[in-house]
C-alpha cells in the first residue's frame, strides 16, 4: 500500500480520536468538582455531578459525535496492528480483534450518555439506582478491555521487534493514562475544569497521540504491505 494511503488512514484515525475527545467534552465535561478522579472512575456516582447544570443540547451533540466518529478508531487499531505485527503476528492479530470488540462496546456505551444525562437530570432516584445495574458493568467492562489492549500494545513495543522505537512505550495508551492519573492527583482544586477534562477524555486522548505516532512510524517505511 502506498505511503499516502497509509498517511490518509492515519490522519482519519487520528481525527476520529480527536472527535472522540470532542464527544467526551460535549457528553460529560463540566467545570463542576467531581468524584471522577481518573479515566477509570466510570461509576454513575462519580460522574453525576457533571450533569447538574449541563445544558441538554451538549450531551445530545456529544452522543452524535461519539456514535459517528468513534467507530473510525478501528482504522487506527488496524494501523497499530501492522506496526506491531513484526514483533508477533498472532499476538498482534489477537490484539486487533480485541480492540475492534472494545471499540464497538465503547461506541455503544457512548451512545447511552444522552439517555444517562436525561435520567440524571430527572432526579428520579429509583430510576438512577436501577440504571446502575446495567450501565456500570458495561462501563467497567470497557475500562477492563481498554486496559488489556493497552498492556498488550506496551508488551509488544517493549520487545523491540515491532516497527515502533522502544521510546514509544512512554506514549503508549496505558502509559499516558497512568501519567494523567498522577497529573490529576497533583493539580490544585482550583483547576477542577482541567481535572475533569483529563478524567472524561482519558481513554480517547491517549489514542490521539498514539494514532498520530503510529502514522509517523508506518510512513517512514517505504515498502510496507498493509493486509491481514
């Protein structure tokens, strides 16, 4: 596959991750202080304060950004697969399959945030408590899958046999998530809006960086076959 095609796919994938961050902001961001202290804090009690004064149109718009752009993350993971394939083709292929599965779960979850916003703003305590039974396991399953995929990426980069330079381990998704945990922890309370942004975008923001780096890594190779 020609370099310009690879770059086009990479740019589209990176753009989709940027739109994922945009979807996160419209769907959940608020300058309000919250119990959501990391991207892994996805229970309803930790995010509900985001919706206290949030205009309804914002999380409706976030719903559309999420369901229409996040599916394109699969293009990014397809390129990641090719960058990791030299290290271990079967392991990289399993990673790609799992990332596709996780992406579909993430798209579905993001598509519920408009409904979640309406329910939280309704103040119906019984309905909110009932929603926890199905929404929270769904949200935590996404966090677990994202973590597994990210660790698999990290392991293959560390081997030194992939197309990534070893320093890319420091900007791999799991590394960036961990770094944001520390950044959020040391930020003062007066920066609640920044802390909230890092928390709610903590799964998509690392992909912006990593898909961009993946595009650069693949574009450096003049002869690269892109196929399963």
